[in-house]
């Protein structure tokens, strides 16, 4: 069995609860193969030299955690300016928010070279390497240039937009070409795969060779959708914990005569938060029976606060939530509890379970794990209803949710009203179907399918 090497911008200690399902799932595969997880340490060296960084190694059970420090200049250009300031908005279809002139590309290349150089020194010939997300798209190309011949796979956690949106990126040709240095590229949804295929054939003149294969630059690349799941058992176990049970009791008594709605995300413009708050306001206006009853708890945990677009979003949400509570609040009831703080992971299941409706309405999302966590946390006898954006990758798998267009405020409000009034039998039926698929296509299924496909590329390439 080959050793697995996972590479991502940030790493998590898979033994910690706060790490979440993805870290646990990757941790299990790493554990089984005595693998290595490589990434940025989270440390910024203020007067560090660009293109250099110290590596720290630490053992977590059978897993080796290897982290790299970044100089201030590298961090700001690679992470803030290019990854967060250009790639994230473009990949989420927001050309209006991308700062193409920030000059971050040089640092992005430099850090990918630095990652490659440090990683190469630790790689063994028969390692299998799995690279994660948009921060590290050119990593395989850099590794190949240094002579690495290992199998390397890439998974993009965020969406891939259509070719004409990608083409706005000044470096799109270089970036997309560099994907051909991988053996396997995985996307979240079929829509993303379709966008890749159109780009590859129109812009790179790649040839479809059947069986998920695309040929260009003398190389065959496998491309497939691998929708990520959650660890249903881990999440349900979390729901059984003392913190979650205590909080559920508290929420049930606090909202005994009210209807609770919930939204949980990092504060990010891709998540459609202003649109959601407006739909909630329309719900209160158009369906007055909700006045004094429907209460939305919206968690928007702090994220990337030094990027301008995020500061602007925060100001907009603070003003909107103040307006909604000002217009609709009563002496003994506030419709919106807007919380710009992180909530402990062990408490999330209680929040989900207490809520009759979850609002998961991103403008674009690679997958969206909150939608899945909400379903996993429900009481199967009396489950809540998921209102889900058709623009979340999760919508491809979660057809039994109530799908909405988050830009359509009135229809979204109408759908939330329908969710609040849905009869028990229909709620149970929809939940049962959603949960069955959640279990069949969980995070372990995702990991195994990806690694099997990556392993299979090895076998095909070795054939004469
Ligand atoms: C990227 C893609 C894709 C949120 N607030 C708190 C908190 N969370 C947790 C949720 C969930 C996770 O963070 C968020 O996952 P998402 O999938 O919603 O979104 P991104 O962070 O944007 O992740 C996304 C994902 O990668 C995986 O491939 O699905 O499309 O954008 O687990 O529960 N957790 C805690 N406190 C919070 O306040 N503890």
C-alpha cells in the first residue's frame, strides 16, 4: 500500500473535535497508510525572506504533520491578494469583486514553488499525493518541473465557473494548463466538470479520450465529479454529547411557542447573506402570522477580515439586521439573532435540531456542508425542512430539499413559508430520502472514490 500525502493550505490535527468531518476522514486515510499532511503552519514571519520558510514536523498518532511558515510578503501576496482577492471571487462568479491589479500572482507562484521544493525533499517514490483546493492549483506542475513522478491528484472544493468567466483571469491559460500536470482532477459537481470540459476543449484543444480522460500536452488527465459528504456518524455522535443535549433543552424552552430558523456560515459574500436577510424580512411582511413567532438565528463566523470585500459585507449585514429588528422587533421578541462570532462545533447539532427550517442559500457554493449537517442532525420522527439554493453544489444531490433562487426574494420568502407549514408526513418523507443519500454518499465514500480513481490512473498509465 502506498503512503498517502495530503497537501492543503491549512492542516488540522485530525484528533481534535473542532477539526470537523473532512479532517477526520482524511486523518483516517492518513492514519491507515502512515501518511503525511503538509501545509502552511498559519504562522507569518514578519521580516521573513520571500520564497523561504521553516518547516516543522510533528507526529499525531501514525500521521506526520508537516507545516511551513510563510514570510509576511509571501502570505499577503499568495493568500490575501491572489487566493482570496482574485481566485476566490472569480471561481465564485464574482468578477466585480476580484482585484486583478493587486500583483499577487508573483507571490502565488513563489509560494507554490516553495511548497513544491519543501515537499519534494520529503516525498518517497511510491507516495500518492492528494492536493487540495485553489491555493495550490500549480503545485503539481512545480513538482513535475523538479522531477517528481509520483501519482498526484487534485480536488477543487469550490466551483469552477464557465470558460468565459475563467477567461477574465489574466493567468487563466497558465493556471488551467497546469492542471494537466495532475493525474486526476476532481470537482464537486457535474456542472463544474462540464465547465472544465468546455474550457479544455475550446481553450486548450484537449481531446476527449473516453472513460473520463482528456488528452493534451502529451498527457492524459482524468476528470470526474466527487461530491464531498460529511461524516454522518461523527456528526450524530456530536449531537448525543452533553453540550449539544444541554443546548437543545435550553433552545426548546426558550423557543417553546416560537418557530426557529437557522443559518450557519463563515461570513462570506458567496453565501448570500444579505439576500437571505431580505427574504426573511419579506417573510415577516408578506406572511404576518410569523410576526412575534418566526425567529432566525444567523451565525456568520468571522472570516478573512483583512480583505476589503469582507469588511464591506460585514457593514451591510450589521445595517440590515439592525433595520429588520428595528422594523419588526417587539418588547418581548426580536426576529433576528445575528451572531458575528464562532460557535463551538459541539453545539452546532443542537442549533440545527432545534430549528424547524434551515436557510442554506448561497449565491454560489462548491458543495455546502451546512446543508448536509442540518439533515444529519434532525430528529427523524419530527424533522425540520431544508431550504437550499439551487446554486449550491449540494443541490445536485439534495433534490428533496426545497430549492430556491436566492436572488428572487419574494419566491424565497414564499418557499420559507411553505417550509414552515409543511405537514409532518411530507417532512418525514423528504428527510428520509435526504438522509439515506447522505449516508450512502458520505465523506468516507468521497475519499475512497477519489483515492481509488487516483490509484487506477497509475494502473492505466503503466500499461504499454
Ligand atoms: C469550502 C467550499 C465546500 C461554519 N460556521 C461555524 C462553523 N462552520 C462550519 C460548518 C461547516 C463548515 O464550517 C463550512 O462548510 P461549507 O461547506 O459550508 O463552506 P466553506 O467553508 O466555504 O468550504 C464549500 C467545502 O469547502 C468542503 O469541500 O462544501 O462549498 O466553499 O462544517 O459547520 N463551525 C463552527 N463554528 C461556526 O461558527 N464550529
